[in-house]
C-alpha cells in the first residue's frame, strides 16, 4: 500500500455536497480522478519518503514528470495535509478560489470525517 505524501483525499464512502447542496460521493470521484491521471500500464516514478504507522509507504509520485498529488489537489479532489507537509497549500488555495472538485460546495475534511466514523 502507498500513501501520497502531503495530501488527504476524501474516503471512498465519504459524501460531499455540491453548490446546490445535493450530496455526491466525492470519495469515489476523487479515486476516479486519480485513475484518469494515470494511464493503464504507464510508468510511474515514486520516491519513498517515509513509512506510516500502518506500514504504508509514504511516496511522492510522478507521471510524465508531473507530481500526481499536486494534480489531485489542483483539481480539488484532495486537500493539503498540513499536519504532515506544506507542499500543496498554494494548489489547494487556487482550487478553493476557483471552486474545483470538493470546493464546488461543502465538505468535511477527510481527517475529520475519518475521526467521526471511528466514533460511531
């Protein structure tokens, strides 16, 4: 298992709300966006930066020279994970200003959403 460095994306079961306040499965859309960024069978370069407490490799990955995590944040399908890195804050601000992805309406930050799920 790999975890992209510096970002946090909605969970697969997480719902967000669009600008008309209608719920949609933002977790699945974020996953699908990630899949669309990478062609099947494409070569991806990853740098192993760390290992988390779940033994996942923390990586920074590139596809055709483009930072995959940056693409997710710029498109609004992930947020900068400020607790662990500052790398994608500007990309997040731009996505929020232009109302991309999850910024089109309202959402619970993925970290907060996961915490609430554990409390149930």
